[in-house]
């Protein structure tokens, strides 16, 4: 009997890709926060707290694993200052 458990794939440049994903997540968070602030009649200030959350993509079935197709993402929780 042959058994394989917990196969993990890791991108060769995962540090750079992870840094890029964090940058994009922060940019996205700012855009969303600015939209909400404007709609509430407020002005968005700077961030006062940034927390990186664990990011786990959906499991990939072995038959679906294709080189170059892994997803790298980032999830941030950002708290902003808002002014009237």
C-alpha cells in the first residue's frame, strides 16, 4: 500500500509574491475605507492599526494541482482614523 499525506506546494518566489499581496491588500483596504468615509460625509485619515490575518486558500485536489497555478494572497484588518 502506498500512502501520501499532506502534500504542500510552495512558490519559488513566495516571499516577494506575499509582499506584493500585502501591498495590494492595503491598497484595496484604503480604497474601500475612503469610499465608506466619503459616503458617510467624513474624511479618511491614516491607519492606526494594521493586523495581518492568516490566509489559507481553498485546498487544491491533487488532480487539479498545476505548476504556476498556486494562489498567494494576503488578508489585513486595518483600523483607520476618520474625521468630520
